[in-house]
C-alpha cells in the first residue's frame, strides 16, 4: 500500500533527486570555519615573529648586565622575538639617540639598563610613538611600564650589617659607591645610614671609581692610594663595595701591598664568578649578595610579553629575590 505524500509547509523545499538538502550552504560554512581556524593558528605565530625588541645599555662591560641580557635573550627565544642589543659603551647620553633610532625603526618594545632620569628625552620620544619601555635594573620612572630589579635596599642592609657585625661595631671603613646609577645609588644610601647609626664605625673614604672597564682597575688604583695614606696595620678594618668589581680591585690592592694578613674584611654585591672564586678561597673577600641575573632578564621579558599582549601592568617595580653568599654556601648551586 502506497502512502500518499503529506502536506508540507510552504517554506520547506523538497530536496531534488540525488542532492542533499542545504549542501551548498554546508560546504560554504565548512570552508569558512576552516579558513578561520587556520587564521587563528597562524596569526599568533606571525605576530610573535614580527615583534622586535631593542635592549639598550651603556653598561654591557659589567658582568651583571651581561647576565641580565643573556637571561632576557633566552626568554625572548620562547616568544620568537627579534632582539637587538645595543651597547653605548659607557656613554649614557648616547642612549637617548639609540632610543630615538629604535623609535624610527618602529620596534615593538624597548628595554633599558640605565638611569631613566638621565634619558628623559628618549623616553618621551618612545612614549609619543606608543612604544613601551621596560627597565631592567634601571631605576623607577613614570615613563617606564615597570622596572625589574633586585631589592637594593635589602641587599645593602644585609652586607652592611655583615660588616658591622664582623667588626663588632667598631673600625675604619672604605666605601666604594656609584651614585650615578639608581640601583647602586640606593645601596649606598642604606649603607651610609647603617654605618652612621654605628657610632664607632668611621668612613675614611667614599670612593666613586671609573667604571668604563667595569671598575676593577680604577678601584685597585684608588685602594692603593688609600693604603699608602693609611700605612699602619689595623688602620683599615673593612671595605664595603656597592658591587663586586670595586671589591675585587680593593682585594688586588691589599694583596699586592702585602696587607692581606691584617684581616681587612671585604664585601661586595652581585656574587659574580670572580667574586665567588675569591670568597671560596677564604681570604679577605668574605661576602657578596647573589642576584638572580637570569631571573631579572626573564622577568623583564615577561613584562614585555604582557605589555605586547595588551595587559595593563599594575606593578611599577618587580623585585627578584637575592641571597647572601659567604664561604659557607658559595659552592652551592643556584
């Protein structure tokens, strides 16, 4: 028995023989979905590959800066960024023109390792161009997205307290500082305050060495002059240095003068390989603060990535942890 065809809604079209209903529209929809999916997969990779970041510093001769940059570059490879490292070789003023060059090249972000207060014209040029600038142990400034660094106040407090305690609160101390660079200037401020709060500590010299070659050579020369001016055994109890290069220079001068048996206590900051070697030897160089240089570089890259992704970074300063290195733990792996 044949069932007669049922009445259909006037809006419903009967399929033609050998043809599925809505097939052209289905094919079109599938084609569009495929194209969108491919575009979604390709766009992030293309955007990442096209991102260019300029890293600008006058301090690449410093081991710490080298490690920052290496840490940043390692993190940048994960984002497929093109990184251009620019060293102005101690010329702070030249950083401004290098930033202006980066602006002209339309890079996506700029990372600096220099006092932002000394390069305001460059930072303003970057801001006007809509290019974010991130500090990598540079100092704080409203024109920066954020500054990634170690807590210089805490580091200085720990090394200065180490000296005060080793001297039982009394002795004549030589300081090596560098007020032209905010992260290091902050260390000197704290050391000054702690030494001033210890009545029997006397600061006999507060030296700012030439850092064109990193600071070792001039620090040694200046320490040699200080030793000559204070020839009596015990006339110098300690050397406090705001970073390791002056501490190493002072150690060389003390050893060359044959005064390493006087028990002059030397402390530095950064715990770079040469400093660690001196600390491990068990001589006058007794302590330094280990900064996580690679961690600072990586954290700076994270701020860049967040900024390029359109995130508003709320923190103006990002601190990366540090620790005191002495002979008791110098051999431990970081």
